[in-house]
């Protein structure tokens, strides 16, 4: 039981670490300037790397209490950004008043994979893993 819980939290940590490294690679190596909504998503993703790592060694199943709020708000922000870039939310409703417009699509792989989509998938997977861990703990 404890091994499977550890594996779920470890996988969530691995996804958070990969998303963090990907965000840093895109901005620092590829030169894509992050918009305001991208910064908000980073504010919720980057601490997950440290929070989840602290919960793994020694393993503490209560780490979900601290990580899940960050992941949930990050998911909401990512979905909002995704809907904005898809055109469902008008640009006037965004916090992007200066710098890069939040509706700008900087990459589009395979005709549909954008940075907000990658962020939303990462947050969704992390949320799913943390929720699964929570329900396994409560049994």
C-alpha cells in the first residue's frame, strides 16, 4: 500500500519536475518570453517540485494536503489560458496588459499542441495522481 502511494506521489513529482524544466527550457534556451498567465502557472508549478520532493523523503502521505491546492489552482489557470488561446475567452478578460499578449501562440506542434495545452495536461495529470493518492490513503 505504502509503495503504491509513494509511486503516485513520485510520478506527480516527476511530472512537475519535467514541466518546470520544460518551462525553463522554453524561456531561457528557446527565447520564448512568458506572458502573465504563463507566469501565474509557473507560480503554481515550480513549488510543486519542492513540496512533493519533501513529501517523498521520508514519505508523508499528508503531502497531498499541501500540493493539491497548488495543482488545482494551476489547473484552473491553465484551462483559462487554454480557452483564451482557443478564442473562447476574449482578450479583454485577461490580466495581460503589458508585455506578451496572453492569446499569443508561440509554438504549435502537430497543429494543436501549444504551451497552454502542455501546461493543462501536466496540471491535470498531477491533480489526478494526487487525488488518487488521497483516496488510497483514506481507505
